[in-house]
C-alpha cells in the first residue's frame, strides 16, 4: 500500500512542474527580448513525462509513478505579427515590417494548467484514500 502513496506523490510533483511550466509560458506570452536585450522571442516550454520515479526510496518504487524527464522548447516555426511601426520590426527582406512574437497560445496554456490542477487534485484524493485505508488497517490490527 505504501507504493501507492509514492505513486500519488510522484504524480503530484510532476503535475506541479507542469503547472509551473504553463504559468511561465503565460507570463512570457509577450516577451520578445531576451535577457541581453536582443530580439529573441520567448519559446513555449513543454513538460515531458516519463514512467517511473527515480527519487523513490525502493527499487520497486522506482518502477512506479511518473516524473518529468525533460522540459522541451517549442519546435514550431517562429510566429510573426505585422507592425512596421515597432522598433523591433524586421527592416528589409521578405518579412519587412514583421515583428517576431512568442509561440505561446494562451488558450492552450490555460487548458494545460486546468488539466494539471485537476490531475494534481486527483493524486491528492488518491493519497488521502490510501492514507485512510492504511489507518483502517491499523485499527483492525490493534
């Protein structure tokens, strides 16, 4: 039964990271400058899950649960918005007057954050049910 607590905990940790990634994407949805002040629009990040929990205390526990294997950058083509008055607009060439913008879709990120919050809540409920079953089993033994 203790393994199910570890599974729920690993799910909560993974969903919390997923929620943090979605929040970072929403916070940077209009960031077109990098930390050096150069035009380099923010690229959306995505949390990639993998089976197993490498932080589990037992070898069996490492086979169960889930963890965030990596956080990937969006791989789609850059997006552009036409705004020739912007100081960040491309000056010449076929994309003249276009401003590179982040590839963050606020609707998708909002849905991702709602999904992560609900999955987190489901893991909390599973952990609570497991704790309740363990308490009942201890009462039967005592």
